C-alpha cells in the first residue's frame, strides 16, 4: 500500500483480494475506509481514524451501499449518523425483497 498503510499496522486480512502494493492511501480512500469499516478489527478502526479525518470517514460511510447492519449501527453510534442517513440503510437487501 502506497504511503505505508499496511506498514502502519493495518491487518492484511482486510485486503485479501487485492494487491495492497497498488493501493494508495489517498486515491483509494473510499475502498480502504469501507473495507476497514466492514472487516477491520478494533486496532484497524483506531488506525483508520489516525490516517483519515473523522468528517472524511463519515462522508464515505454515509454513501456506501454495501455495509451490513452491524457496521451501520456501530459507525452510526460513534460518528453520530442516523441509520436512515446511510445510503445502504435506504436500500433493501436482495434477500428481503
């Protein structure tokens, strides 16, 4: 990961399906933040908040369309986002249609 994201301590399991050497902390921040939010451990989430500003994380997660309900609840609580303000909350999952 460019700019040493993984060398800072991010878990490798978050990015199991991509070449992390090709990821750029700034250019790929949407992808990185979403992956950490869904698959990250506590230490990964703490590190995410040191790499990115809170308002950037908030903006990216609000527009994400693939967050699970637990992720929405967790980040809604710590970022003060109402569930209905998450894009993914407005969509019904295919298994509920």
